[in-house]
C-alpha cells in the first residue's frame, strides 16, 4: 500500500478530493494534458487524445455528493497509462491492447513520429513523474478510509468507443463490469451492481473483454477490506458516437448532460450500492 515516507504534496495535475464515506472513485483516463516534453514527438495532439475516456468525470459529477473520495489525473494516458502494470507486462496476454506508455491508438495508429517513441529511460522517468504519484495518492486514501471503516469500495471509472475491431468483435455491451474474474471484490457487491445495470434495460457483461485493469487487480483485496470494481462503459451509453470512423471533425462529440442523464441515474444507484455495501460491514 503506501510507502513509509510522508507523501509529498500532490502535483498540480493530480486532483484528490477527500470524502469520509467508504468509497473511492478513480479517474485514470480522463486527462487530456500533453506534457511539453512529450508533445513535440507526437504525430498529432488529436491522435494522442483520441482514446481518452471522454467526459467521464462529468458523467460522475455526483460522486462527491455521496461522500466519495475522488482521484483524477489530468495527464493524458498517452504520456503514461496509470491503469497498466508498471512492469510493462500485458494485462491481457494474447490480445491486442495498449501498454504502459502507449505507442499506438486502440486502432493501431502510431502515436509518435519516427524515432520519437519513449525508450526505457524515458518510460522509467514517466513512471516516477506521473505513475507513482497517482498510485501513492490512491494507496494513501484507501489506507485513510480503512482506518475509518471495516470495508472500502474502490470504483474505477472508464469508457471506450463501442466498436473497435482491433480490440473486440462487434459492439461492446453498454455496461462492462470487471472484478478480475471475481478476485477483486465480494460476489455480493458484484450481484448488486449487476442487478442495477440489468434493471436499466441496457446490455451488460461481467468479466468479459475487460476484467479490470491494474488498479482493480492491484488494490482489490477483499480479505483486507478493499473491494475493487472497474466499470467500462461503451461510449454510446452516454454520448453520441459517429456512424463511421472517428475523425478530428466528429470526435469527441460534445458533452450533453441531458443525453447522459438516464445512465447517470443508474450510475448514481451503482455508486450508492458500492458505498452502502462497504458501510454495511459489521
């Protein structure tokens, strides 16, 4: 969990908003900032931001009302993906994915100009500058809340375009619940979340193509009182997706709170269930 030394002051790109409920909400992929030392080597800023989890922090803007602690990086996942194994090992062996410091988009397009992709030394630097502060903060908040509660729920927020042939066949279900094949949280909590998603009438799968990334797998330790769930939403559930391939002209579509309202209500119920599950611990 956290290191022995005192945690440093969070960098400006890391927003940690504390609550006292037994619920931590993580936003690892909503950042769009491209650090000055990285941007010149990129093919284009649009490509570098293409796979952002667009508007997810707006979709979950009610989390603080539930007493949740929220943690968000404003740095783009292109700089470093804080939801990947820091060793560089694939979370989905044998399947197409992106790495710790991605060099391609989800569609396989190169992110860097020739000769500008990060080498091992640069990847190590980014781990220290961008990866470790996020995880130091996340671990510290879980420890803080575990001192107040017997159980804590960690909810990791994500989204992805509904159709990406390189990553999966057909259209992704709207709700994609990941619990590392049941290892990261109590099955009772999974069942509560599944029931709420199913009651919405939208499509849902549990531990399908997305079983949970590094955050879910690293911190989900039910035996230690931390129950972690990843929710990967298909973008069409809360925003308008283009009929064809995304381009700089049509992606991302603008945030539309009214369009997102129906699923936001279900997600409020899901987060409430996570909080209440943790609070119900005897």
